[in-house]
């Protein structure tokens, strides 16, 4: 899926494709963020828990 995309551009295009397949007609906006893993707790640990990683 999107997490396996090699570039932000590929991930963005895939997200737009998914939105279009789900019935999006116009004004689709996507934001792609790559987060490097950090061994410290805090925001990264919270995100991992939230996203089930």
C-alpha cells in the first residue's frame, strides 16, 4: 500500500488513486510525511501506538 512507496510522489499518487476509487470527485488533497524512527519515547512512540505499528 502507501507505506511501501519508495518516494513521497509515489505515495501521494497512490493516496489520490485511493480517494478517486472511493468516489472523490474533486479537490483531493494529500499530505505525505516520512518519520524516521527514533528510539526515544515521546511523539514517535505515541504515533506508533496510534497507528498500530
